[in-house]
């Protein structure tokens, strides 16, 4: 129940929005990531602008999120800041009950509340680059030494010469 209270500010009463453009701003920080019980990202500092265009009972919701998240480096496993810029869009409409279908969200007309907390989180996670690596020289030195030692051990193992004999013959011709 406590997380629900912390996410209250991300619940938008669609009934209260005026026709046309409505702009909301949010600060997404460590408390936000804790409240959404995020697994992939637990820390960050981002600014989110949510623009909702109301046309009768149809709502076009545009998310523009910029900032940094903390993720583990793929090489040394230490935390690192990763810049993120995310833009996404969804359409919401009133209906009999809450449901989601791709980019169309149906909000119970009696309730009229759209919770954007998880939509913003998904947008952030989907826009984090696949590879996260510190800038050159910024990785944990001890971990990099261990990685190099492990790599050196693996490269010392003799690799069998598995070249096709036909290629060997072609190389002899090339050398002459």
C-alpha cells in the first residue's frame, strides 16, 4: 500500500483535463524507481514532460523523458551513469473497464484515472542502450586486471589448427 501512495502523483484524473493540450512535468528519481519496484533500473534522475491532448473522450499522451539512470557496466560490473532520452506515445480512451492493447489504453469511465508511472518506466528501459560501458579508463581497475588475467589464461590455451587442407594448399600458392 505504501508504494501506491508514493505513486499517487503519477495518477492522472482524465475527467479533470481541459480540451486541447495539457502539460504535466515529473521528476523521476531514486524514490520513483523504488516505488515502481523496478528491477532493471533502481536509480536515476530524469525529467519527464507528459503532454496530454484531449479531444472529447480520446486522449493522446506523449512522453518526453531525459536524464540519466544508474546501470551496471558490462565490463567491470560497477555502477555507471547512462544518459537516456526517451519519447513515446499512447492513446487513452474511456470505456467500461481498464485494459491495455499495444498503444491503446482503455480507462474505466467511472474512475477516469490513468496511471502513467509504469508507462514512463517502460519508455525509459526500452531506450537504454544495450551495451553499457564506462568511458575508457573509468572502469574498476581491479576488475579489469582480473578480466585481463582471465582472458590471458584463455588465450594461452593452444588452439588446434583446424584449417581445411585445401586452404593450406591455396596459401602455398599465394606465398609463391
